């Protein structure tokens, strides 16, 4: 009796070994196939892109450093002028940052509402989730430069078209990120508030927002950073700000590379500044005020 | 074998472990008892080098453990397995993969990336699971297992390391009495059959009495008792836990037999 039990036990153990090894083999096969597909896509995609390229990646590769080298050498020659340039362009920088700040605020506000409307388990009208999702898809799909160009054509050049264009895109982008964060929120506090008779906005305000606020803030601040760059780019097409100045300064052969370098430094400094500021506030929000 | 010499850990102004010294000259099962915050966990973490000691020295077979850096430190950590209260498994990976993590010290990052463990290691991992009686769960995700089963997976991971010492930080504190018994018996078996040293932080006295060859009592970072379970009297235990005459071992017990007694005693207290 005991021997049969032992033999059964050994047989069972062998089955477990065999099954698991089969699973390992299957996993290794899938892993190898994934790797193969990755390399095929990587080299295939590169080959196609290089093929369609007007110039040629390999022939142009040697000239890659020419522009930065030109900017650096010219800026170094006229390094004494850099501080003065920075002062000159500071006003334009403020305009650019201003556009980014307003559009981030507006975008975050609408993104928040859209995200709660399109999150399973939280939405006020669950049937409408796909509708809100598609609205956000559209907002993300249209490039902000297209909206800005149309609005500049209708309203004339200036910061307002840029602001509307960036806010539109930000709403879609933040709405999606926010809704992914809220999807992972713990629903127990929401249930607790519902059991006390709270309405939908009260449940969201007290049950969800405190949980997701640190993540929302960090996404919004990342978006602010992206928007500073976006609003600089929109300056190229006539929305004003530092982008317009950069476009003028970095054209070839005008001898204005020192000004371009000053603008690059200003933009870099701005990004660093807001990055530091955002990590400070994020820490305070997650860990509380340091004692 | 293992020697601790005035090992101290301070966190700012707080002294977590205050000049802890003891010598272990042969593999045995040691239980460390004391209130929460007495410095038991910090002591184990310093042994494993998860936490660095502020001062003092730990030596094992002549090797100065406290001074190890980089690769040497990781090699020591693989010799000195750790089991945690909350199991600390990777929840989304299957049970065998979690056990195989015990062999990571011998693997390169690249082979880990592509999940290429040698077949004999995989077989050994399943054999260890078989020994602990949970082989049928081998392909499941770790998170799908109950607490007691997860703790046995953690013990299997420790055994996969083929360690000289097994450190267990409150291994049964989140388990029900039945599972606690299975886990403690597994640790005892590992000590008796493999001759490995086992050092376990325990929050209940009777567990220490029942399974350990030697008991170390800590209070406020200091070692206040070091001896055999027989030497551990009730008044000594009161001293370790800083309790008054109301203290009874039964109230801290997780053993099934003493649970009834504890319940009666609590009922008495409530009635008073």
C-alpha cells in the first residue's frame, strides 16, 4: 500500500516536471519569435525609411555635427554678448511660458472631467464611455500645429490661437493619462461615500481625487513641460513668443547663431527650472509638508 | 561560526540596535523575541546586509561581513537567505520563476532578461517545491496562492540559494495558526535535515520555545536574554516584553492548543 502511494507520488512529481518543462519550452519559443519579429521590424523599418529619404542617412551622417558645431563656435566667439541676448529674449520667453501655462491649466481641467466620464466604475453615464473616449482620441489625433494654422488664418497671428490649439491637444492627452490613473484607483472609499448618500461629484471629489492627485499633478506638470516646447514651435508659424525669435536667429548665414544659442540656453534653463519645481511640489503632495 | 561584536544601528537620534553581541559556534535554530520596535528586524537586515551597520562587526567563518562591498556583498547575501513577513515574492511571476530567483546571484543580467535558466535548476526548483508540499502549484502565479503557500514559496526561494544561514523576519506573523505551524515545521526540518543555521524573529514566545534551540530576547535595541528555551522563565519573559504581572504567554500565542486558554483569559479580563 505504502509503496503504491510512493509510486503514485513519484509519478505525479514527474508529471509536474514534464508539464512545467513543456511550458518553459513554449515560453522560450515565443520569446525567440518576439525577438526575431523585433529585429525584422527594426531593420526593415529603417531600410524603408532610409530608402524614402531624399538625401540618404549614411551620406548625410558625417554632416550631422555641422549645425551644432556652427552654433557652438559662433556662440563661443561672441560669448560676451550672450547675457545681453538673454535679457533681450526674456520677454518673449515669458510670453511662451504664459501660453503653455494657460493652455495646460485649461487642458487639465477639461481633461479631468473627460477622464472621470470615461473611466469604468467611475463614470456618471457608463453607456457614454466610448463616446468620451472617441472625443479624446480626436483631440489627440489632430496635430496642434494644424489647429493653430487654421485659427491664425481666421483670428490673425498672436498668442490666443496657439493657446487654444495647445489646450485642445492637452485635453485629449491628459484625459487619457488621467483616466488610466483613475482606473487603478481604489473604489472602496467611493463605496464608503456612496453608502453615506454622497452624490456623484461628491464621491469623485472626496473619494477619487485625493488618491489620484499626486499622479495627476505629475502628469500635468510633464504636460506643461511638453507645452512649453509646443508653444515655442508654434512661434515658428506666427504665434509669437520665443519660437518666432528662434526661427529668425537660427536661419543659416545670418550670423545670428549667438542669439540662437542664447535662446537654447533660456529654453533649457526653463525646462530645468520647472522640472525642479514640479518634483518639489510632487514630493510635498505625496509625502506631506516636511516637519 | 557566526560572531556579532557590538553591532549598532542608529537612525538619526534613534538607536535601533544597541551594541548587540553574540556568538554561534554551530548550526542551530535561534529565535529572536521582543516587542515590535525592539530592533529584531534591523538586526536580521544587518546580518543580510540589506541595511548597513552604523558600527560594530559581523564575522562568519572568519569573513568580515560588515566590510563586504559590491560582488562580495551580493555573494554573501546569496549565502544568507532571507524570508520576510510579507513574503516579498514577485506576484505576477509563476511559482517556479520565483523560486529560481534564488539562483540570480549566479546568473548574468542577459540570461535573466531572456529567462534562460538551466534545465537542471528548473528541475531542482520543482524538487524543492515538492519537498515543501506545494509542487502542484508550480505553474501558477505567486499572487494566486494563499499566504501560507506563498511563505513556503519564499522558503523554497531561500533553499534555492543553497544558503549557509536562513534568516526569517517574522515568517508567521501574517499567517493563521495552521499555516504558521506548517511554515515553522518546514524551517525546523530544514535545520535538522540540511544542517543549516536558522535565525528567526518571532513575535510569540511559545513558537520560540517549541521550535528553537536557543532564544535571544531583545528590548529597546539591547540583547537582554540569551539562553536555552528552558532558561526563559515567565519573569524573564515579562522583562523582555516590559509587561507587568497581567502578562501571560497564552495571550501572545498562535498555537491552536493554547488559543482556547487565551480566549478564556481574555473573557475573564473583559468580565472584570
